[in-house]
C-alpha cells in the first residue's frame, strides 16, 4: 500500500479506462432525511419532475459523446439509490479479471441499496465480494475510492463515510496500491466531492477539503493540479464533475471560474443541470458509475 512515498506512475501496471456508464433511475428520489450537511433544509423540497428531466439530460449527454449507458431501476423506499457511485467498487486487474467490491454503507437508510448492485454486477459476469466480516468500519465504494486514470492505483478518501483500514485490507487482497487521503471538511464528505481525476497527469480538486499531507500526496502524483474555487466547489459541487475520456468534462451548470481553468488546460467542459440532486448532496459523479 502506498503512503506518502510516491511511486512513478509508469512503474505501476496499466489498466484501460472503463468505457460503460451505469446510472440508476430517480423513480423514488427525494430528500427524505438528513445524512449530510447539504440535505439540511431540503427535506421534502425536491421537484420530482425536474429531477427526472435533469437525470435524463445527464444520461443523454453520456450517450451523445459515445458511451453506452446501462440503467438499474430505483427501488421504493431508497431515495438515495440514484447516487449509484456509492454502493460498489468495480475493478479490472492488469490481467483483465473483472470484479466488484460491495460497499458497507455508513447510513442505515442506505444499506439496502447494495443488494441491487450485487445482482447487477453478477448479471454482468463480475466476481462479486463484500468486505471481510472480521473487518470493522464502513466503505462507500466509488464515492470515496477513485481509480487513477489508466493505472492500477486507487485513491481512497476517509474520515466521514469510509474507514481507512478498509483500504489496507483491499490493497492486501487485490494487489493494488492505495493513496489514502484524509477528508477534513464535512461539506466534502466523500472524495468525489473534492477530487476529480481528468487524465493520468491532471486532477481537479478543491484544496480546502484536504489536510496538508493529502495535498502533498496529490501534487506528488499529478503533474497538473487544477484548483476549483471555494464557492463553486461548496455550492455547485464543481469537483463532482466527471471526465470519462480525458477530453470532455461533465460539470454542474454555473461553474464559470472552474470551466475557464478547464478550457485553459485544454479540456472541453459540458455543462449539465443537476440542481435538484444538489439538494441531496450530489451531482454528476455521484449520479453515475463507470464500469468495464
């Protein structure tokens, strides 16, 4: 497992970027409880039809840039299931083996979501496994665990939803190194709210979400670090963007300064509207899961 000692990326095994998108229909999406700071004041305040239109718009955007989108139907009583980045960690080994680690959700309200994704990945021929029963702590999938583009290297956020010791066990069992970074601001409770790898050399971050060691680890492994401003990061989830191909960056509408930085760096921002989902503490990255 990696700690603060950087290893040259070219020394790590290469893996292809995943090319398929999983989304979960917002059939039962609402803000029904408060499990993160963004939900406070928004219980019962979702425009369901508008949310459906925003979700369809995001799905169409992925399809328009040439990606296949698979859809899992949202289930009754699970209003946050549409945030399908959180329930699993799909992986592909350097040898081409496909697997998925099932999450152990932190909030009781979300625990039943996981079984729906277990069934999906089993249907896709993935080797599905849960966390070892003797391992304490929670793990919220790709909300906190994000693959370095093109390399068998995992970035692991911890502190609010995922426990650090989970990464040690996953690294030991599955053979990939992990850079574990501490999250320090409750508004950025998942790694995907403040850390968005764009390609092998470039990452978009909100630096205020990390301690100094975490920032050092990020800067040691990415040649180019683009910093999003606090207002766009906190209010519009600028870093919950997603680049599926190292060229396009799907991002919440209105992130003007962040978009300018992305364009200056050679990327093509595509603005989408996820405003109803922001009320629940999620945007583009939360609403999809990339898989092989």
